[in-house]
């Protein structure tokens, strides 16, 4: 039986690791939101501060870490981006988006964005994320570094 999807009104948070952001080039890698099974956390379950603590515990010593920020998006907005996505030539290429709860032993708010996305769609999602450093200040947006 398939897992029940998260409610589209929920906001999800993705940890941004050092490996996702190239400070010299001023750009994010598409792996930040490419998938499949992209790990996110649900603000409906835990407050952002607790989620950041979990991210830090899980990733600060990780080869791709440490955690340097977060990216937030409402699931409904992510789904809409997927439905409206067009490739670089302007051809409609809708992307299915499914977010399912996947609690772990250390994170009851854990969920996964199931699908693997095209690099182009992953970049659209990255632009749409509300990106913040751990101190709450804004992180650069890709459109600022074209």
C-alpha cells in the first residue's frame, strides 16, 4: 500500500549543506533538490529551530556538510511548479511531485520528495525556495548570480 502524501498546505524544509552551495561560483548544485527521495522536514511537526538542530546533528560531520542554511517551500507551490514546468526550449514538461511522511528514529518530521527531477526543474525549485542561513539572514538566490 503506498504511503499517504503530506497535505499540500504544509511547508517543508530542506537542509542546505556546504556541498550544495559553491561560494566561489555563487551557485547551488541541482543535487540540492534533484532526488529521488529528497529528504525534507515538515514544519507542521517540529518548529524550524528543532529541525535545524536535527540537520546539524545529522550533517555537520558528514562529508557533504556542514549545514549552512535551509530552504523552505509550501508543498502546493512545489506541485504547481511541477505542473507548469517547461524545459529550456519552452516545451511543457510537467513534473509529478509527491511528498510523503517518512519519520526516522531521530526525526519525526522527516519526509521525502519521492520523484527524481530533471536538472532544469531542480534549478527552478531552488530559485523558488526561501533560502536562509542558520542565523536567519537570507542566502543568495540563483537569479542574483546568473
